């Protein structure tokens, strides 16, 4: 089974809709100029909700091969939930992916594995692939409990899904101490945890699901360090924050091969 690498750029709470359009245009031109092979790496941008419509219009209008998604989704189907964006709304905007359980949401909005599980389920039901984020903080890493901690998040976040559903999911291993700090995990660190996630999915669901599931690494990925991380057998791509805001840099990451 070959898994197509996925490079997903999480813009977080940055850029307005005009800046979003300029970034996607520059990214598309750069990838075209460098003759990027989208079979070697799928490229996805994850703008704030307010930019998704502009990004959709540009990508659809210019028939770009870049995909797009959202940074979060409501646990509710819709109705009287002020401020919430439902999975059906994201599907209507053509989102292929949605990030759930990013460490910033777990930390600042107290999102539990159970909530992440519900959100991932809503995404799946709407035909959107969840990118389920897991990963340990610095204290857990220093205590040597990073694998057990991350696997517990995987168990809770994927609970109740079928093997077929899990096969199509994306899990992003993002050690919190590496996010936005410039301190990237070593390739061996990334491989250790990504391999453990795949083994857990094989045990809990099926070996087919484990083989097909894509596992990304996230945390200070840049063009200069991406190749060594991507050389690891259980790393199938990257979830990129800061570096995805620069078209040249993100294109360099996508062209890791
Ligand atoms: C992220 O926010 O998911 C992330 C990995 O950020 P950065 O690449 O900036 O570390």
C-alpha cells in the first residue's frame, strides 16, 4: 500500500481574505514553476473560516490542484449554537479536510479526547477527512511518557470508529514543545511515536487500516528539515504552521522529495 504524502498548512488566526488569495496564488505559481508532482505530495491549505470562501473561489476558478480545509468544526449539526460552524457548512464550502484537536484548542479551549472524537465523527459523516491532532507537552516528554500519553489520545479520539473509517483518516503527531518554537523533533523522535500510533491502530482496528492511515508530523517543519523527517517510514507528511504562511517556504516543504 502506498500512502500519498500530505503537506497541510495551518494558517491559524492569520491573514485576511485578500492576503489569503495572494498566498494561494503565489503558492500555486511557485508549485507550477517548480513542476511540483501532486502525486508525490498532496498540498492543502487550512485558512481561518473567514478566508475559506475566497480560497474556494480561487481554487475552483483556476482549477488549482491545491486542496483546502478548516481549522475546527462544531460538535453540533447546526441550530442554536451561536458562533459554531457545522461540518455540513464546511462540506458546502468544498472543504476536504478539517483539523480537530489541535493542541492550541486542547489547551485554550479545554478540548478533551471525547470532544475531539465527536468532532471527528461529525466531519466523517459530512464526507470531510479529519486531521486528528495528538501529541505530548514538554513535561510529559521529559518524564519519558510521550508514547503512552499520545496513544491514550489516539484511543480516545478514534473511539468507536470502524476500521474502514480509520483507514481514511489523517492523524497528526505534534509534540506541543515543538509547535511554533523552532525546536523540531528529531527524525527518530517523530518515527518512534508515529510507528507506535500505527501499531496501536493495527491492534485496535485492523492492519489494513493501519497501512492506509496517513500519519503526519507537525512542529517547526521547514523546507530545510522536512526531508529527514519524511525519510522516516511511518511519517506520511507534515502539518505546518508558521512556514505555511510563506509561499516559497511551503512549496519547498511540499517538494521534499
Ligand atoms: C501547528 O500549528 O500545527 C504547527 C506545527 O506549527 P509550526 O509549524 O509553526 O510549529
